[in-house]
C-alpha cells in the first residue's frame, strides 16, 4: 500500500488526536492540583523553618519608603 504525503499527514494528525483525547479523558478523572493549598503549605513550612532561629530585632535595619 502506497501513501501520499497528504495521506501520511492526515493519518498522523488523526492518531495524535485520538491519543490526546484518550489522555484528556484519563486526566479528567484525576483531581486538579490545588495551587492555593500548595502555596499556603509552602508559606507555613517556611514560617516554621524561620521560627526555629532567634533573630534579634537589631539585625534588621529600619527603613522608610519615600515617594
């Protein structure tokens, strides 16, 4: 069986569309990541890490924002 370039492209597009649809259907069943919860957890973990260290108030210099 001999295929032309147009027929090869058409079959490649069709097969990739079928594969993409199958992946979309299987991906739809899994839960989407909760970015807000991940951000909150990261902030909490960072706060817990920083709370382990005693930092004197003199370490951070005072500053002012001027317009």
